[in-house]
C-alpha cells in the first residue's frame, strides 16, 4: 500500500516536469521573437521612416511583447500551482507511510522490512 502511494506521488511529480520544460521553451522562443522584431525595426529604421511604417512596426512590437508576457504569466501560474500540489502529495504519502507503520507497531507485529507495505 505504501509503495503504491509513493509510486503514485512520484509519478504525478514527474509528469509535470516535461510540461514545465515545454512552457519554458515557449517563453524563451517568445523572447527571441521580441528581440528579433526589435532588432529588425532598429536595423531598418531608414526604410521604416521612408515608408512611414512607424505605427505598423510599433504595433508589431507590442503584439510580440504581449505574446511574451502571456507566456510568462502562464509559466508562473503553472509553477506556482504545481509546487503546493507536489508538497501536499508528498505530505500525504508520509502520512500514509506513518499510518501503515503505526498500525503494524500497535498490532504487535512491530517488525517492518524495507519491502513491507
């Protein structure tokens, strides 16, 4: 029983790690997009001014910045939510293990091996 609870807890914790990595990678890609738009606008400032495209470039920059902001908010939300869930599951696993060990000691069997559940 205790081994099953521990496996379930660790499985849940490991399921979220790849998701966190994907979200972090998306946020980094969005930041690269922001840098790319900014660099493109600055390097081509003469062309932008010649065709009076300042407003277009400004909107494009704010759009990519907004996408980056949304990805950062999503990443923070998932990270701040997964930490308390993982802590709660680890505490629950400890309670179950203590309950099983305590009942065996109270029943008088008292001897626990590493593989007992």
